[in-house]
C-alpha cells in the first residue's frame, strides 16, 4: 500500500508502507534529522511487519531516548541487542541510553563495543565526545 507523509522540508513523502527496508530507512533518517515522532511512527510500522527486527528496535529505542521515554528506550535496545549483538549502531545507542540513566559503566561498555565493531569507520562519527569519562 502506498502512503504519504509530510517531510521536514515541507514536501510529502510517498512510500510503500509494507516495505520493511524502506520503513527502517525512513525511521533512521527521521532520527538523524531529529524528527523523533516520525521515527517512532516509521519504527512502529516496521515492527508491525517484523516485531523482532534489530534495526527497527534500535531506531525506536533512539527515538524513545529523545522523547524522554528512557525506560521504553532501554527495553527496545535490550531486545535489539539480544537479536543482533554485532550491530555497532545499537551499541552506540545503548551507550547513550545508559548514559541518560546515569549508568556510566554500562554506557562505556557499549561505546567501547561500538568502537570495536567499527562504528566510526561505518558511520563516520567520532564516539570520543560521547565517551567522556570512559577509561
């Protein structure tokens, strides 16, 4: 089914709401453009198609973090990592979520794992700023 959604730049987006990969990418892009409510919408749509998809859970966790629903963010990121322990983005998000919960030890553990899994090479982001206080 085709759907239309308003986009940050004032245009409408036409997309197939039954295409899991498109929904995952729309959720990720919405997070990157700080449209967290849109990210939640697209993540929820993706999770209706595949309730265990690690990227969808990770995208939703990150959006929950930014709308201050930290407990829901933690629940989703734990599920995401249970389904795919090797996703560096999920470890980066887990680090941010644990940091928001003031659990620096777990935050550092996940930031270090994201680095080990090649997060900085894959995404071009530097984790050093997030890792303040990690040994």
